[in-house]
C-alpha cells in the first residue's frame, strides 16, 4: 500500500523571522480599594467602566435618591413650622411681659390684687418656657435636617482612598444599572 501525501509548493521568499511568545498569568496591583454605597438602593447610573481612570472623590455611582430628597423636604418644612412656632412664642412672651408690667404698676397703685399679679407672673413664666422649648425644637430640627442632607449625599457613591496618587483604574465591577 502506498500513501500519497499532498504537498503545496510556493516560491521561496526572504523575510524576517519574528519570535512570538504567549504568556498567561495574573496581574496583581500594589493596592486596591472597594467602592461601596453606605445605603441600599437601586442604581440609576454608573459613570465608570472597566479600565477607566477615576479621580479621588469622583462620583462613580448614583443611586435612586427620591426617598432621601423627599425626606430632606419634609425636614425643611418641619424646621419652617418650628421657626413659626418660635415667632409666635416670642410674640406671646412680649404680650405676657407687657401684661405683667401693667399689673405690677396697677398693684403698686393699689388697683390690682396680688392674685392678678401672681397670675400674670405665671403666664409670663409659661411663655418664657414656651420660647425656650421652641428654640430647643429648632436645634433638634436643624440636626434632623443635617442628617437628611448627609443621607441624601450617600446616594452618590464616591471613589475615595487615602494616600498615593490622585488617580486609580477600575479593575473590577460587580454591578450594572
């Protein structure tokens, strides 16, 4: 049995020979950091992709912030109501102060009784306390408003790291919009 081998014939040419090598392996970075949100939420936008360069403090992900925005508006409205309550309390305190002064003057002239003076002093003290309560409520409402602003800020996920250069590269991405 004889086998015939197929042979292709071509004219000889002069060319450079290239030495090609192929390697496989894994590249490890000197440092890495994970960017993650402080609050849970639905992702609305991812502004970076694999291989992109990010700058320190750059926003890389935006979460749905409707709930946080509404909460901020609610606390702003609460603060406005409490400020109005303070204005009303100050007005009532001023009226109580004038009434106490009037009753005191009348008592010195012998026209008003001690009971009326005591009642005016009690009203004045109550109005003073009401003003102080309203001021404390304003402090509380301002703290709640600041908390709402902070939570709203958490809906923007930023690439923050300490030390090193101001730029890094995105090596992995675990979520999509």
